[in-house]
C-alpha cells in the first residue's frame, strides 16, 4: 500500500523548506514565501495529492476550519445552489469545509440556525439567498467574521460585507445588445415589483436608451411576474391583435422562464424568432436557456462567481484575524455575462 504523502515530501519536490510548505498551505505564504516558490509548493502538493491534516491545523491555529453557510432556500434550489457550489470550491481549496443549513424561507429559524452553527465552533458564517434581497442580519453573525452572498444588510449602516450581481450593468448591456441590432421599440417584462432586482434592471434599460439618445416609452415597461405563464400573458398583451408597425420588435425578460412564455406566445401568433421578434432572457438558467428552440440569448447571473468571491473575502478576513468583513467597503458587485445564442437578431424590415 502506498503511504500518504507528507509535508516533507512536498518540500523535497518543490525544492523548499518544510516550514515554507506549512506557511503556504496554511494560507500565510504572502509576505513570507516568494510567489514562484508558492506556486511550486501548490503544484507539488497537487501532484502528491497532499493536504494538511485538518485536526492538527485546528489545534495549532485554534480554529475549526469549518465555515457555516445559512440559506433561505438555496439548498433546495436547482439554480441558486451554484452560489454554495462556488463558495465550497474556494473553501476546500484552502483547507476548510462547509456546513450548510436551510431555513426554507422561515426567517424565524434564522437566529436558532446561527446559534447551532456557532455551537459547532465555526470560524465564519455566510448567508446566501435565492434572488437578490435585503436581509435582517441575525445578531449571532456579528460574533464571528461573516459575509452575505446575493443579499445585503438592510440596516441603515451595514455591518457586513455583501457580494451581489451588478444588476444595473446587466440590464444596460442586455438592452444595448438589442439596440446594436437596430431595435428601437424594445419592451421589457421586468419581473415583479417587490423584487429589489427589478428596478435595478430597469435602471440599466433606461441607461442604455439614454446613452444612445433614444426615448423610453414608459408603456413598454411592465412588471409581469416571474413564471412562464406570466411571460405568455405579457407577450400576448403586447402582440395579439396588434399590427406589425405598432408591436415591439424585441422583448426583454427579467428571467428565462418569462422568455419561455414569450416564445410560446410568439409561436401561438405565428411569429418567428428572431425573424419577427427578438427575445432576450436573464439568468442563463441551466436546461432552459440553452435547450430552447431557438436557444435563448440571455444575461447570465454570476452565481458561482458570487459564491467564490464571498468565500474568498470571508477566509481572508479569518486568516488575517479580522472580526468583520465590512471594511473598508461593504459591497462587491460581480459582473453579469451576456450569452449570445439564436433568439436575438436584426430588427425586422
């Protein structure tokens, strides 16, 4: 049986001292070990399948190397679970493990869940939500380094750093894509009014029109909801019985499910996509956007990237001995990404 690799084996392969290996793999390499040596150490550890002993690290550092993640319903979400996936990627790469609890949208369970995680001696906490929203931060989160992902501190003076998608830029770039195709009459099915993301995406829509000195037709902006049926009804109101010269040439949607409804309405009315009507989604939802016919052009939410960024910030605070992640700024915005497929095209002539 092959023996398990040791730190000394890593040191020999990387051509460095054993103490250098310890510093780098314990997250204290910067300022102590040259960058080139750090890279050789990480490569050697990967090649030898070596990882530090978690129990020994905990005893030396007085840390559990466990991060508690609390979510409203992300655990049971097939989409927003990517946030936790991204966070776990970073945690594992730095020798931490994650423990996840889900309150199933029962905010009364928040405080108890946080206390349960703190009782397990977690080194830090992350709160993750499905959809962008303000959060009444549970008091226990102030006792250890904590960070918010896809949500933000509702307190007038935020105490925790939050990592969220750049919704304004996403809305603007989605609209600009359609404008560049020559579209001028662009309707926007903007989700529901109670969503914090909706006004931000509308703001981006307006910015795109303003930057090209085009007027915004207020009647073309509608809060339609989030589901396929909402998209279908919204599109029928815009298209059914309307002469071609008076109907929009493109419809932006606040998520991909709305876009599915728009495509179904267009098919019902005999309109081709994108020949008669361009359709833009938002989210890049797996097994929806890329499998539609035609495949959906959409603005991808950077969920995995949000998880990675939030966990990186949290672990940096823990390893730097900080008690909060909120300084010097309280916000990181992660850019959305335009995904070009077949549902958008030139304005019909």
